[in-house]
């Protein structure tokens, strides 16, 4: 078992005149306490973790039943009381909460009372990648847990805070350089410089900034990382000095992991999070599995019948935000699908996901109405060097458009070979048409990119 105590031992005091032992006040003190608890709880046995989750769920459900009219009505319709959620299979008795349920509820969703120790309350909105943007209400406690789990991710991956970090995301409004990493790192440790770049910046400009800034870490979306590799390979450019890649917001394909490993010589560290729930899972540095952040969220992976998936099975994620006393996201159907993972070889008792597969809109729909994950990656796109980026659009039950960013169109024989491979992988002889683009395919308004979109 690899412990992170060395990081905790290097925490710096924020009390004037005190160097050792490090004394902390304010948010830094709270963060330090949470981190020490997370360091212990990650090694508990799964049954111990579940027992603690149920204890927290009892407090949460009682509060929301009393102060959220929407949650109380939802429980009454299911003929349940808060205590009914806690036994074996108890939580499963409550039907999942969907985005539509939240948007069109006739009862107020937000809790009318929140414990003073959880305040202040803040509002946020989702990216709307499913086409259903929502206003979310959270507390400072939720934000503090997000910061703590972000620090856990830093610890797991042994990041050196003194080194430079490049951030390329949609959250950045304009190019900027800061002297430190900012929260949460700055609350506990000194840190190096950060350059932040908007995701819409031209890839060539991004490469220019990276070469000039020379970061040790690069945080960006998988699609953008693929674009950087494409351009560097095309122009024979090297990006030396990058020690780790940190991806967020999109699913990471096995192909991209392989390309990144070959080009940068390092692995991708992936983070699975959402505006509504905070950090849901982070990758284990030992096994590559995604550890669910069980101290923050209770995650169920359910099949089409609503039953728990077994190891190796893919199902929809239904999650409970265990500490949101401002808005009851209890058994919330986030819209993502994932594959259940086995116990991890690292020894942590945190449950795992083997892979995050994406949104329900990324499911292929066959003419008979059945839906499944489009295994188009079985079609070896890398056999066609001209293809630099691709995207499938299922416009209806019989027609699929393949958008291709390439230097030149495929030869007709290659098109036919690819078409047959797609039809075989998808399990139906769809009418596959090809559209060619001379630049990278556009991302969503939130800066994200999806390789398969079903419009049915």
C-alpha cells in the first residue's frame, strides 16, 4: 500500500511566526482535516465504506424529506420514508431522478433550510451536453470536498507543485499567466506558474504557447490533446519536458492513450466529474481503473432493468451526492454509462469503474429499436493514415454520416472497405455516407467533442 503521508508532512503553516508544527486556520485547516481523513478511508474495506455511506445517507435523506417539497413528494409517490432507503436494496426502491424530473417538477426542488455550517450556498449550471441545462444549488461544503478530492488526485499521481502547469479548457476566458496553481494547492503548499488558454484557441497557437511556457503538466480535453498530437506529428514538432497529461470532461479512448504514450512518453491521468456531483472518480495510478470517490458520492451502475450491473457489464450511472443539503440529488440519473470494475490491485477499498463510456445520446439505435454501444473503434481507423479525426452522426434508423477531417479524401476502395467494417461492427447494414473537412471538426458549445451522436 502506497501512502501519501509525505505530502501531508510537507504542509506549510499559515499562522504567522509558526513553521513547525504547521498550524492552519480557515479553509486551509478544513482542507487539511478532510485530506487526513481521506488518506485513511481510501484503505478501508468496501463494507466499511458502504456502512459509512449509509450513515451519511440517513442524515441526508431525513433533511431533504423535511425541507425539499420535491423530494418529499417523490418519496411519498414511492411509498417510502427516509429509513426505508437504508436497508438491503432499500435505496433501489426509490425511482431514479432524471433531468426532466428536475426541470418539470411542480414542487420546489431546493431545500428551504440548510445547516449554517454548510453555508454559504452557491448556484451553478451544467454544461448542457445532453441538451438539458440545469441550475444546480450547492454549498461551500460541496466545494471543499471537490478541493480535497482534487488534492487526492494530485497526491496519487505525485505531482510536483513547484513545476509549471498548462491548462487548456473552455473555462478560460482569455490567455493568462498566474504565479501559482491557485486553490486548492495554494491553501497548503507553495506552487509554480500556470498558463491558462481557451480551448477554442487555434491548435498551432496552443503549440506555440506550450513550447514557450514549457510546462511539466498539461491539463486539457482528450479531443484537444488528440489535435495537439495530430499537428505535432504533421509538422514534426516535439513537445519536450511534459511529465504528465491530465484529462477531463470527455471519454478517453484506448487509441488516444496509446498515441499519447508514444508521442509524450507518459500516461494520461483521467478525471471523471460533473457540475452536479463534483468529482465522481479518478484513475488509479497502479491499475488504471477509475476509483469512485465514495466519500463524496454513492454510485450505482444499473442495467436496462434497473438491477445492479456485475463486474464487466455496462450500465447507466445513478449517483447520490452525499453532502448536498441544498438540493437533493439522490439517485440522480446523470446520463452517463460506465463499465463496472473489479476490486483494485492497489489495495484501496474504494469501488471501481473499468471505463466511462459517455452519454446516452452516444448509444447506437438499431432499426428494431434496440440500443447498444457503437463499437466503431473495432474498425481500425488507424489503418487509414489520411484520417486525422472522425465523428459518426446517426441521423435516423437507417443512415449514418461519417465526418472525416483529413488532408485528402479516402480512395473509393478505402471508403468501401471502411463502410463494410462499420456495418459489421454496428451489426446492421446502415447506409454510410462520408463527409470531408479540411480542418478539425467543431466541438460543442462547452468545448467537448463526441465521436458518436445519435439523433434518433
